[in-house]
C-alpha cells in the first residue's frame, strides 16, 4: 500500500509539471489541494473592435499607391460626379467612421495615417463611452444610416441650375447667309433685334414682336454683311459687301452718314462711344470719328487676311481683333501697331469676348481646324487656359452676372454650349439648329441669347441666371410674345 501511495504521489507531481497541465486541474483525495487560481495558455486572440481601419489600411500600400488612393473625393462638377461624391461620403461614414456631416463641390478628404501597426497583440485600450442620448436615438431610429450620414444627405449642396433645352421662341429669317465671316445679328440696349437678310436690315422688337424693315440695298446692287448698335441703342451701323458703312438713326428711320474707304466687304463692326471701328476683307481696320469731316482718323494694318472679329474691352481701353490669318491682336487707343499678338490658334479667329468679371481676361475661339477656346490675361500677356470643344467655334459671349460664357459652334456639332469658368466644365448643351450656329447676341437684360444659323432661323434661349435681388426683373420681357406665338422676319414691308 505504501509503495502504491508513493507511486501515486510521484505521478501527480509529474502531471502538474507537464506543459498540458495549464489547461487541466487534477484533484486527488490523497494529495494536497492545488491553488484555486486558474492558469491559461499563452495564446491571445486580439479584439479589433477599436482598431483604426481608416488609417491602418493605408500602411499596407506603397507610397505611390497611397498618394493615388488617399484622395477619397475629388473635384466634381457634373451632377453624376456630385452623386458619386455623396455616395462615397456616406460609405465613408458608415464603414470608416469618418463622421462627415456636409459636403461641397470641391471638398477633398484624405485618409489619416496611423503610427501603430495594423494588428495589435495586446489588450485594447478603454474606449470612450458613447453619449447615452445618442444611444437612445440610434436604438429607435427608422433609418439604417447613422446620424452623420443622415445629416450629410439632408445638407445636400445647392441644386444645379436648370437650363431649358428648347428655345422659348423661333423666328424665320429667310436669306440669312451661311457665311462664317459675317456678323448679321445684334441686340440693342433698347430691346430691338437687328438682322441682316440679303439686301435688307430688319428690326424686331422684343417688347411687342413688331417687325420693321430699316433699309434695302437692292437698288444699289449691294448686300448686308454686318450690323452693330451704339451703346445707347439709337444708332446702328450697317456694313455692306461693297465696303460701305451706313449709319442710321432708328428713332426717325433716317440715314445720317455714309462712310467709305474699304475696298472689300465690311464683315465686322465695333463701337467705342463716338468712334466706330470696322474690319474688312481688305485686311485693314479703320477708326471712324463721326464728329470730324474726314471720318477715317486711324488705320490699323497688321492682319494678313480678312478681319472677321472686333471686340472692345469693358473699360474701352483695349480692342481685340481676329482674322482669317489665325492671328489675334490687342490694340490700345493710340498705338498704330498691336501691343500684343497671339498666334496659337490654328484657324480663323472670329469668336472674341472680354470678361466683365475679371479685368484683362480675354477669350477667343478658333475655326474648324482649331476648335479651341483660349483664355488670356492681356495685362500680363500670358495664356491662362484652353479647351478643345471638338467643333468650329463661331461666337463667344460672357454672362453679365455669373462667371459663365456661352459658345456657338459649327462643324460638326452645330450646337450651343454654356461653360463654367475657370473650371471650363459644361453647364449645358443646347441643340436645335441644323446648320452652323454663326450668329449670337445677348439680350440687354442679360438672361437670354439669340442665335442664328444657315437654316434661316433665329432661336431665343434662356441660358443665364439673373440675380433675384435685381430691381429691374422682367423689365425687358414683360411684353414679349408667348413662346408659341412665333412670328417671321420677311423681306416684304
């Protein structure tokens, strides 16, 4: 018995000293009781509930990949991009816990790096308790999304401005020439639209829809090639195929001056107070002063081919001229030579527009072989930006109220595009003309435009947004005929 007792005691000691004894507790009626504290193995299963996955996943990526992927939300201008950005923000809230509550069109969120390892083999630190009130609200919430995501969806950005895709009015314009180098449509400050149709100039009143024939050159064997209103809107200049310029007083329908000097057609005109500048196929630009007996007071010669675009800056200090020689010149009021020359277009430059929002900002568009709209700062002489539109640029015009501009196009899309500057993102595309959209003018109140094309139609569009605080709202359009009451500009009195 003693021998069996000794063997039993030795067995118990060996059993307690074995590696597996940490998981087994053996009791013997003969041996002394073991300590009450339980022992466990050295295996530890980490609790990753408090892990910062938002930062730690970044540690698995290379530096190059990290720089590319850390940006979660990029600059989005289109509606689809904004919807994707909102979706990404909600996912980031629910999965990564970023707690984003509002977003903007140009908001960039980056993943924060963490200095700790991806896997932690240690007991998790005590986490901050969530507010009891938030817990209670979340417990009874109807939406599966958290409060941050709900606030994010409720604080959606300003809805995009809706631009009608169809014109609000269409006028027939028989014999409206399909010629890229002419300028046959202009809208006066008195809300009169002038249109050159063949040998005649017609005036259409936007207030009452009345059509009046101003002049007819058929008996002289001449035709209209350009029209331009003075700043006050009482006088209009009419350029012709034979190189003459007729100045009419529309208040009394009387011819007050006949200017000559050009040896070829006058395709473009631009007023600067009492000074009238004319560009011709004879490659020259003439300055006419109607207050002097000899009207031609200055001759500007720099273009090597036909001059097809003339525009004065808003401060009336700089004149931009474009020609069929693919050149864009900037002139001042005194020099006989251009103060700046731009030769980066690869086709004729007819589309020219000065920004009313930024001093010295000039936009120009090239023809079929170029298709680009280029922006320049004439104060520094530097090119700022450009965009390839994919089709011939025929005209450009800025909005008076917002930093947007409209362009009309010919080959091959024949459409109208509204651009946001400086991002150069498309706000809207308008279609309707079946030929090149060669003519463009902005209404005096600044909300509407009129476009003309070789399809012999004039189409009126609402494209720009006027501030609601303006006091003269609907001043010019309160008497405009209903869009369905289309009229016609004809060649009969």
